[in-house]
C-alpha cells in the first residue's frame, strides 16, 4: 500500500467496518469460497434452492464524495434500492443506490438527524441517491433487473476512504465508499449464482467479495 494511500486513511480517520470473507461454506448455505478451483468458483452441488435470494457481502457503494448522504442506521437495517442511472449516456448499465422515499419510514423517525455536521434529517435525504454500484457489477445488476429481479443493498459501516482491492482514494475510481452487502433476488437464482461467480473470479475486486446462498437438501 502506498504512503499516499496511508495518508488518505489517516486524514479521514475512518476504518472500514467489513467482515473478512469466509473461507468455508455457510452452515445454512453455499459459499463461493468453498472448494475454490483455479479456474472459477464451482456451481453449488445441491438439488433444491429454498429461496430466490443470494447475498454478495464485503462490497461497496461508490461515489459517496459526490452525494454525501450518510447512512441512516436502523434496526433492522434500512433496505436501500438499486435502479438504473437513466441520465448516464456514457454507460447504459450504470446503476445508482437510493435511499427509500420518506413514506416508507415510520413518521416517528422523520426528524431523526442523519448528518450531525450538516444537521440533515431523514426528511431532507429520503428518496435521494447515495452512490453508484461498482462498475464491475453494474452490467450484471442491469441484467438481473431486466429479467424482473431486484437488488437490495444494506450499508454495513460508515463512509471510508476506498481500500484495496478497490482503487486508492487518489486513483481514478477511488475516493470515499460505503461498505455494504447486496441481496439479489431472481427467479433463476442458480443460473444467476453461476454467472456472478464467474464475474467475481475474473475481476480483481472479486477477491474481496463473498457470495452465498441459502440452500436446503432435497428430502
């Protein structure tokens, strides 16, 4: 890691709050780091999927420095929204991550302060974009949405300077990110799982992410 990257970390005085990718399969599911081959992640050796959902952990929402919408911490965590960035003429697959609209929250939290420094409340920021989906995921996410699926991000930590294997803050595509997990729903989750496994295997950033799916053996 370069000295300039370390200086950026010290300047922001923030640390990523992310899980270390697992090296073994989940007890209740299948994890792509289990039995990894040299060519690609193996397709799960199972016969029945008990849901249409898989989870991509240890990922990020990029572009926090552009939008500066801090996470709204709730329990359970607020489920964000992924949709296309229709105004992006350079990249038809570009996707934005949005905070849900105000009416989706209880009225009791409308005046909750989400940004102490700027004194912004939930009423000020609800329905606004928080950042971009990483470019390596945007084409896959677009295809999921084209086929009727959904992607639901969940922020897992405070804004942090971009960290390896993502570009350093001073590099193109770097700056500040939001650590997150992406829940992906699709009618053919097995095929989607295999496609995303191959994508992560081919991408340098894929080494940091952890893909898992809930499964149930056939009775």
